[in-house]
C-alpha cells in the first residue's frame, strides 16, 4: 500500500518504521530540523538495544501527483487543524487523525472533505534518545491502535486498515463509536497525567498513596459521569475502573506507575507534553459540561 504519514515525532516515526519495514511504500512528512535530520541520517531507531536505520522517503509537503491509500496524521492536538489544511488537496480517500482530540468530525470534514476522515488513535509510546527513536507499540490488551468510521459502520476501508496493521504486527481494534472511545480515553489519561503534575516528585508518583487514591477516584468519577450522560463506556473493560472500589484501583495504579511500562508510556509522555495535556484537561471538562 502507498501510505503517507504526516508528522515525524515519536508516533509518526514508529508507525512509519514498522510499516516501511513490512514492505509498504511509506512517505513521511517532516518539518524543520527533523526533516533535515531524516534526510541526512535516515530514520534511526532502537531494536533490542541496537541502533538500526531505515531510509524512508521524507518530504516537507505531500506529493500532489501521488494517490495514497491511507494518510495517518500523527501530530499534537493543537497542530491538527493546520495538518488537515495541508492535506486538503492531498490525493487520498482515507485520512486518519491519530490524535488525542475532541474536535468535531464535522469540523475536520469541513477542512478535508466529507467522507475522508477515519478517526483513529495510536497504541504506542516512547521517546527519542540522542535523536534515536526509542518507542514501542503498547500490548493489545492494554491499548491497541483504535479506529472507527464516524457513523459506526463496518466498511471495506476498516477491514483494509485492520489487515494493514495486523500484518505489520501492530495490535489494533475497530470500534463503533470513536467519539465515545475518545471521551472515555480522556476520562482515564487526563487524571493519569495530572498525577505527575500534582507532585513535587513526578518520578515517584506511584509511591504516593494519597495521590494514587485521588487519581483512582477522579478516574472513577469521570467514567461514571460519562456513563450517566449516556456515553457508552469504551472499551468495555474500563467499566472495571468505574465499578471497582477506589482503594483497589489505587493499589493497581501504584504498581503501574512504578513499572517500566509506566515510565515508558505514561511518565515520558506526560513530562514532554504538559501544555497539550493541560489543554486536553480543559477540553474534557468542557465536554462533561456540554453532556449535562
């Protein structure tokens, strides 16, 4: 397949590397220093502790003469609209914003055209070490790459996307209500990130019992508010955090925060994107008010 990945940060680079290495025609869109670095050194990444390099074609703007089967948009929330503007004339029927956002799908379609948006969310995390990608996909039972049609239908392009990811070894799942999934996801990750910001020792957040209890209580409150407002809890397993005693959830959170997984997929992201998480916190609170 011909794939365009808009954004060469951690998420975009990881998906680009994996899909390129599995034989797809991948083009990566990058800007500024990152663009020059990729042109000079290629995409460098860690695998099993060793640095590898792949020479993925990289551009500053999409090729106007190429038709792409799928476009994956991997940018920060505040960059999404400008990215979609840059893709307005891009030749592709499927544009997947893989972004933590509550922006309306109608607003996205007003930019790129009706029927082109296929909402998605990455299941990955990590960072860069001295310019070398050090990231991984999250296990499917925790958070697979998730996507779904705006109207909830199961379409041929959903099947193609599932096949694309699965053949590349990327855990994935299709859902019938991507907006509900995004709301529930923010109901979970906003408190998880806030815990790091509400302590003077973020790396030791998992050792602070009162902080873990507060975080567990906030998650439970968020999910209950969503459920009472008519939002279907998605994925279903999140209902456990809504129904379990706060003390039990707090114990589990402490273990996760102190784990290597927590450091790689939670701490690293929260520490490098505090302004984005603050904005998402505000968007989520606004969404809760709108649902009342």
